């Protein structure tokens, strides 16, 4: 099969013939139809992000495709089914704390790297080997719309955070980094889950205005200044009370805007940290102990999402509650994988770059 291969960090991707995946028990091979490209994939491939990715690697986290072949223990999937592939691969011998590798992207620790040796190849390829439990039926879809369904791989990230926050219908969510790639998807997912209001915080005024136009009266925007105290006041004034804060800031943001947002949450509120802050060093997130204690605040981190999130999010999309038509898709063929990675860096909200092998 044909695949994009990274031989060394900082080198361009080369698209070439590699061996087809060898199917085993507990596994499925999927013909990739659409593989979404992360906006920071260029930083991963350059080595800037310092992600654990064993070389040579085929990048690409997640895909939409059709089942090509199934292992002997498969009971429901059949050849030709349209499926969503979840890149979050968990070891099967490590419950309740499995090792994790993100296919075609990174790993957590030595165990994650061991798992990567078998399941590490990503979706910038004609075929993808996936653990059976990571393959989720989409039902019947219009083949022309397959790239748009790859937006589920984007929406799953903030959905994981909102599930972690146990968001209830009618509650108010503040999304920190709402003008970003995952943050803007988080706004759409929170509204789809029934959030009464979403407070969208960001610095880019044009993008805030676009969000306001897109989502109407359930959205409140807050323009951030970079001054921690001023920004906290602005966010608090946007809506009272804020039940949940979902933070999705990148490493470059540092901790001050995270703290500003976290301390807007109401008494007994929940704060979920999902961004990349601190991943490349910098200050620790200094949270004032008495404020969190006296206000009974829950702070939790969330990496990716639980397996059941896939099925539920597919249902949110199939039912129309989550409108994937909001995403504007730009397609590249596999031979132009490098161009696709460069194109994705634009990071515009609701713009999805997809490779179609
Ligand atoms: N936990 C997980 O499972 C998971 C999964 C995927 C990704 N992530 C993390 O999510 C992070 C965000 O990714 P992304 O692609 O959405 O990033 P992005 O598109 O670059 O978005 C960044 C957002 O952060 C805001 N921002 C940046 N610097 C800021 C500052 N100093 N003060 C306030 N706001 C600031 C931006 O606001 P303006 O544009 O308005 O300035 C924008 O809204 C990634 O870095 C990644 O590490 C986590």
C-alpha cells in the first residue's frame, strides 16, 4: 500500500510503498477514505512538540473509512461498513491504567511506546490497522460526505472534556481558547450537549465575532487583553454563574490565562484542563489553595476521551444535534500529504484539512 512516511524529524514526508498491515485477532484493517490533519502536525513532524513518535513513522491520528478485513473474533463489523477510527489505543493488559498510544501522533511513557511498535502507524496511508474496539460504525453515509465525518475526530477532544466535567443541559460553559481549532469545536459540542450558554473567550476579535454570528443568543464572547485580573473580571461579567470551565490553550499561552479562566467558575464548579500548557516547560499552574478549597472547586485534567464517547458523539451528529456541516473541508490526496500538513497550520475555526488516500 501507499503511505506517507517520516524518516527523521524535520525532514519532509515521503509518500511511498510500504507493506500492507498484517491482520491479527482483535484487529480490523480499514481502507482510509479521509484522514484529518491536526493544525499542529507540522510542529510534531519538525520535532518541535517533542512528542514520543518512533521513526520511521506514518503520521495521522484518526480516520473515516471502510472496513477492509476483520479478525476472527469480530462478531458485528462487516467488510464495507463505514467506520470512525479512534486513534486512542489502550493496552489490553493494563486495566485500570492502560498504556496509551495515539496512532500516528504520540505515546505516553515507555508502555505507550511499546504499544506504538504494533499499533503506531497512522492514517496518512491507504490502509490502517486498528484494534477492533477502536472501530466505531457510522451507519450509512454519503461517500462524498466522508471527509466531513472526519470532523468527529476533532469534536471528540472537547467532548471528552465536557464529559469529564459532567456537563448538564442548561449549564453554562466557559471555553478558554474558543477561537482555536479545538476550542471552537468545543463551543459547538457544548451547545449540542444542551449547554444553556457558552462563554467564548479569546483574543482574536474577528474570530470572536464569527463565533457570535454562527451561534447567536446562546453564545457570549469575551475579548481577552493579556492582563490576568482584567481578563478574569471580563469573563465573570460575561455570565454569572459559570458552571464549567474547559481550557484548551496551547503551550505558548503559559499559565496566566488558564488561571484567569479557572477562577471564574462558581462555587462547586468544575474546571477541566485539556490544553498543551506546560508541555514544553514554563511556569507551573499556581492555583491559590484557599480559593479552591473554600469554593469546593473540582479541577481535573483530561487526555482525549473514554471509548464510549465515540458512539455517543456519532449519535449527536447523526441526530443533527451536532451539525458537521459547519466544517469547511479542504481535501488533499495522499501524494500531497506534505501540502496538507502545511495547509492545516492555518488553524481557522471549523476548517478541516483532510487527506483522501
Ligand atoms: N487533552 C487532549 O486530549 C488534547 C487533544 C488535542 C489537543 N490538545 C491540546 O490542545 C491545544 C490547543 O490546540 P489548538 O489546535 O486548538 O490550538 P490553537 O488553534 O492554536 O488555539 C489556541 C487558542 O488559544 C488561545 N490563546 C493562545 N495564546 C493565548 C494567550 N496567551 N492568552 C489567551 N488565549 C490564548 C488562542 O486565542 P486567539 O487566537 O484568540 O489569540 C486560541 O483560541 C494543543 O496545544 C494541544 O496540546 C489536547
